[in-house]
């Protein structure tokens, strides 16, 4: 995860300051995201592409990358920007932000991220309604499948990724993400 500044700012200042556009907002501070490399960007795009293909034939979903998700953690506003967000239905605020967490949140582990930091993000997502999470581990060519109340399981090279109960008709080889 990126570095939090020691600067405490309001939500309004966070949302209106262009320098914070690619930052998350945690505990009153803008937090710089670790910028992924070419491989990270490719995985993010390939993942979003598979979801978009799915919604070409299954109406009712939105797919976005680095979508600002307005979360509520212990009565405090927090903004997270998952690498890929899948939203069923329309829960967007008039200013275009997602009210709550995506139904399916995807994070791609960057070289400077830790799994512990990423898991804290998923805790925030699950506390705000996420039903399914994918933590993509590029070095291992695997995906951790996360549910709010179940143990994580890994999908590895040679196996099939699915949308689980959330998107039961979604299935593709995990290797597609790492091509």
C-alpha cells in the first residue's frame, strides 16, 4: 500500500483536490496507491475485460477500474479504489462515486504491497457489502478467492476462475490473467 501523508484533510478536500485523484482516503489522510508495473496493468485490464464480456450477455452489471468507493468504517468515511470493481445494480451517488463497496472487489498485488495490507482493504470491502473478493498474486500466478465468512482458497495456474454464487455463469482459465 502507498504511503499515508501526515496531512489530515476533510472528505471534501480529498474529493476536490486533483493531486489526490489516485489516492485512497483512510482515517482522514490521503494514501498514495502503489503504482503497478506493466504486468499489473495488464492483469487489471484482462480481468476487467472478462467481466465486461460477461455483462455483454448478462445485463445488470457495471465494471470499473480504480472506482472511488465511499465506505463507512467505524462511523468514518473511507474511500477505497479497488483495481477492478464489479457492481450489480445502481448504487452510485450523484457525483459518480459508488455508495458502499462493490459486489465483487479485485486487487492485484503490486511488488510494494503486502498481503496483510490488501487483506485490510478486503476487511473494509466486506464490512460494506462486498460478497466476493479476488486477490490476484502475479508472482505466484494464483488468485485468492475471498468470501466474508469463509476461509480463503487459492485458484492456481491450470485451474478455472469462477464468479461463484454472485456470477454463476462466469468462468475462465486463471492463466488468462497472466498471459
